[in-house]
C-alpha cells in the first residue's frame, strides 16, 4: 500500500494490526484485508448491526497517528435507518457503511453484545478475539429465470461466492431437499451458516435460514472423569450465555480411570455402555444450557470437546484398553473433526464437533486445552502447569521448549484412601488451622462462613453437620500438623505429644490426631498421612523429572488447574511439598483452564491451529521409564522435601528445623510396591 496522503494509516485495536488504505475504503473491508475479525452477517447491507466499531480520538505519538471522528465519512442513509429502527450506541459506527477519509485508530469492541442473549453465567472474565469456524452469511439470491436455467442451489452458491468470497463451497447433503423451500420462504433472501475451519479446505454450508438470521451458538465442554462442565457461547458476540455441569455417569462403572478400563476389559459391552452414558449426559447438559440461555438446540452450530485420554476415547466410541498398560498407546492423538450427529449429539443436523489433540497416553486433550489457555509456550518465564487429579497432568516450559508428563497421584487428594475423606460437599471440612502451642484445631466447613471457634458456627453447621475432610483440607491439616510439630519431616506423628494434648490418640503402634470430637469423630491417622505423602511424592517426582529435562532448579510461575487446584491454598501445597518452591505471588489457581481452552478453540479457529502446532512440539516424558523417578520420589516423601530447599516459602512461613523421627516406620507397614491404578506404573509405599 502506498505511503501517501491518499492512503491514510489505519490502526485496529486491540489487535494492533495496521495498514494504509485508499480514501473511500470501507472500515469493514480494511479490517478484512488486515485479518482483523469484525463480524458481519448481512454482507455489508447495514441490517445486522454486528460490525460496530468506534474511533479513538487524539494524537497517538507511539503510532504516529492523529485520529478523529471526522476522518470517517458522515452518517449515511443506511446507518441512519439502522439507528432509527434498532438504535446505535453513542460513538458507534457500522463499519460496513463507513469510509476511511484520514488516519484512524479504530476500536473493535470485543465484548459487544448486539441482539445477543442475556449472559446468565459467564465461564470466566476473559474475552477472546473472535474468528469462529462458523460464519453467518446473508445473501440475496437471483430469482429463477427461464432464460437462465441455473438451479436454485447453484444460484445460492454463486451469491455466497459473490458476496462472501468463498472460492470453494460445498453444501451438506441434508440441506439439498430443503433449499428450494427455504429460498421461497425467505423471498430469495436467506442466511447461510458456512463452516470453514481450515484455510486449505473448502467451505461448506451446514445450515440455511429464510431471511436474516442474526445469531448462532456453540458449546465448549470439558469431559472430566468426575464431572462434566459445559459452556454455551454466542459465536457472533463471543459471550457465554449459559454454563452447567453434571457428574460423569461413568462413575457407576468405576471411580477412577483404570477401573473403567478394567470394566471395558471384563465386560463385552462395557465400552458401548460407557460411551452411551457420557453421550446421554452431554445431551442432557445441552438441554440444560439451552433452557438457561433461551436458545434452541438447532441454533447450536459448532462444538468443541476436551478430556483426558480415556474420557477422550470413550466419548469418541474408542476402546481405551490400550491405555491401560505400557506403552499406553493412543488410538488417535491428533485433533478430531466430525459431524456431531455421527456421535449421537443432538443439535442442528449440520453441527460440527472439534476435539483437541492429546499430548500423550496419559496427558490428554484437557491438558492441551489448559496449556492453550495459560500459554507457557508464549512466555519467557519457566511456567509449571499442574492439573491435580487421580492422575496429575504436568506441563512445564516456556517459549523455547515445553515438556509434559503424567504422574500417578491416586485418589487421596479427592478424599479416597483417607479415613474421614470425602468429596467437596456441604458439611465437609475445607480449611484447617492448628495452634502450635496448644495443638488445638479450628476449621471451616463447606456451607458455613464462620470458623469452628467463632460465634454462630454451631448454628450454621446444624443444617449440614460436620461430615468429613475434603481435598483442600487434607492438604492443610497435614501441612499444619507439620508446622505445629505434630508430625516429623518424614511424616510420623510424634506419640510423645500425647502427654501434652488429648488430641494425640494412640492406635496400637501408631498415633492419630483428633480434628473433630463429635459425630462423626474425625481423626487424621498415620495411614492418612502416608497416603498423602505417596500422592504428593508422585506428583513432585514427576515435576522434578520435567525440571531435569529443562535443566532448571526452580520455576518462575505455577498454575494450579482444575477444581482441586482452584480450592487448595498454594502456601500449604508448598509446605506439603506438593509443588516446588516459587514466589507465592506467582502461584495462582487458574480454574477450569481446560474449559477455557476449549472455549478459545470454539470462538477462534486460529487457536485450534496454535494448539495443534504446540502439541506436535511438546516433548512427552514417560515417568515410568525414567530411572531418576524413584530417587526423586523417595526424596519427596519428606515434608516438604528431603533434599530440595524452599527459600521463597521460608520468607513467609517458618518451617520446622529438619530432623528425622527415630521411628521412621512407626506405621508398622513393611516396604512394598503399590501399582498405580492410574498409570500402571509402580511407586513405593512406605
């Protein structure tokens, strides 16, 4: 483009893309030439209102631009008509009907909701630049002419090519019998939903509506082994209009992943039963989000799914048996694209489904989505991303290199294998503090605001009772017992403290800590502490292997993903030795990062290409094959660690002096091998 006064400089924000254009170029055309996504359904007829922009006025020295409202053409008849009929917010212009007259800084409002549903429950606060795989394209088709014997469908495709520049265009077979009726119903004015995911592929008409259709939706879904979370988003505005979750019904076939694989192996129809169960649950969730958002199922035109490898396979109807043992071979690791109806999902007949790629046999599409969301591959800092579940998925890296692994933590953090453990539910203890002098505890339960030593707690807890300990409290109580000197560095409860506090109870050769003396009586036993040590040591050993691969002795930033990561206190996770030493200001819960990554891929097809490329470059580490895993594991059994120092943590927490109990095997258990139900690898159990 020429650098002359007849070619003003235009900068689009927030993308930062800029270019020079001839005077008289429409703002919408300029945006499209630069690859800036500005939505337009009506094809520049100023009827849909989707292409609104605003001008930032002033002198922008950094960019060398003086921008003003009069550098745009005045309001024309089309904009005046739209403003009169539907209303145009102050300062907004329709980019399809506005011409460039001078230098401009144009703001493309990413959070604009034009004729969209009311947001009932946002997935999160993040807003993404939109470039969905499905576009709504309004066209006016030539009517039949006896002198031009071109079919109705052919004239429709010609109109789409003419107005929307689709060079290669196909149409779904299910629409062929409907085209003529829809064209006449719309008086030759129709809106086509065009799916065009990959630039090299031909575009395809997947839905057709009479007249102007000014909305379309998509769903983004994270299929977890315990819960399923779904978000319904507008493909045009980008806003999430409804969110819902449900328990994964596959739990009835097995609580953990490997027990589900075993069910498939032991039952001839096991795979079919679990696939049907999860698809039925997804259809029920689709109903739920549609009802919440006031949306018709048939208006959902695109969908994105993520899940761990076993959930991924069962969702797609693939036998997961090969994932049950080494070498943990995936049936398919790359992205999967198909028609939603082919896998029994009931939406529009033309709706497409995109499933993110898996990283490795036990690092799935959910970990890939979390990596996309948090972007270790986009930053210079060394970032650790951990999704803590029965099988922890770990990603470590920066822009130079990313490595990933899974580690067999087992179900202890979710309450299983813990004497008073339970899932997070009303009545479960979720926070714990222990006085280091008196050894008296205080705690909070889910469903009550007060701590147990505060007025009103007894009344507040009456409705739910005090039922057990959930995952976040399990971490806190063990860490607090360590900080209070109740347990030693090697995790043994100090029985000598029984003379000092009635909270220390003897159980044969071992001791336990009385957390709640009520009904039920809640104690933390030596076996509970061992279960937590085994789980946290497995995770930390996996992290250390990745740090070895990266050649680093510390990480700059840590993201704790998933529901469990959202509720644990980073300080106590570090005291326990669950995660490595790091500035606590840079340890953050990142929520359902997998769901966020799925939503990114739903709203912008460029993110699909980004994660496909990133996954190809991620180096996969199989912890079961690494000789140093055992060494790291043994060191990580100590609190917080036998060999690693925690200088950042020591700045905010006074850690006990390092000392080893004289009775390091006080639980009376012989050293033996325990096979992880999650990865098929073996970790030592003390």
